[in-house]
């Protein structure tokens, strides 16, 4: 069976052996989008790190100037700052009772970011086996264990994203949707690129960013 005209046109426009600049890469990704829904645009950084070494883990957050185009659901563990979290737009707010619901499975794991005040960590820490594998465990390194609950909730709602390398040393980050203007996607891409470069571990040797792909 032959390939469709649309597929043939896509293959004609994209050359896997060519290295594209950031602006050209964004333009190409948008022009090749063919889904009937508003596709996510993502960037992957291939880093020169040994992901097995704890001192070479690349993990932090970055505020994308134009967000990701996704409605981010935020869960907050707080006591005294519960009202502050709700006012800032948190979707789920609670303490020990909420933790128990998560542990028992009564609360679905249907949120994107977990934020906790420091005093709640003895309770939240017991959820490590549930939240950890799903990337939902709050961590001081990403600013998700904080006393400034309201500001942090607002930041994630406005477009801050968390990133961490996988076991192969790659970092995957969403930078928007196909419907975004090229300039907005490019600005988001440059924001995360600058942040990744700044996050180079002191123990990482050789070339840090080996390859960047946008899809």
C-alpha cells in the first residue's frame, strides 16, 4: 500500500539528517502537525550525564512565559495555609485525611503537581511509594516543598513546569500546543533551554547538551 499524499509531503519537507535551528524546528513541527486535535509540542534534551550518579541528576522547575496550553491541576498539602492555597487556585487541598484517601486509593491520582508545606512532609513522606513513581512527590529541589504556598500554586497554574532527567539522561518538557504562535513556542523553547544549560551538574564531564529535538 502506498503512502498518502499528506505523508509524502511531510517526508519531503523533513530531512532526518539535517540539523535545524530553533526557529526552523518550531516552524517545521507546526507545519507537519496532522492530528485533528491540538497536539502538544515537546522538547527533548539529550544530556551528557551519568544518570546513575546522584550528583548528576538534573531536576528543577522553569516558568514558561506562555505556559503549556494545558490546565494544570495542583494538589496541596497544607494546614494553616489551606485557604491561601484555595485562593491561589489549587484544585485539591488537604492534610492527613487527604493523604489517607490517596494511600487507600479513594482519591484518584488525577493531578499534575503536588505542593506541600514543610510541616506536612512527615505525612506526605509516607506516600513516597504511591507518588514517587508517578513524579508527583513534592521536593525542595523543585520548590514544591515550600512555606510560600500561594505564590507557588499561582506559578504552576501560570505555566511553571517541573523537569527531571530519565534513566537515559534525557529531559522531556512540554513547551506548548500546535495552536500557539511560532513566537510563543520559540520563547518557551529558549526559556527551558537557558534553564537546562544553567542546571549543568558540576560533576558532569564533556559536552553537556548533546542533542535537542522538538516534536
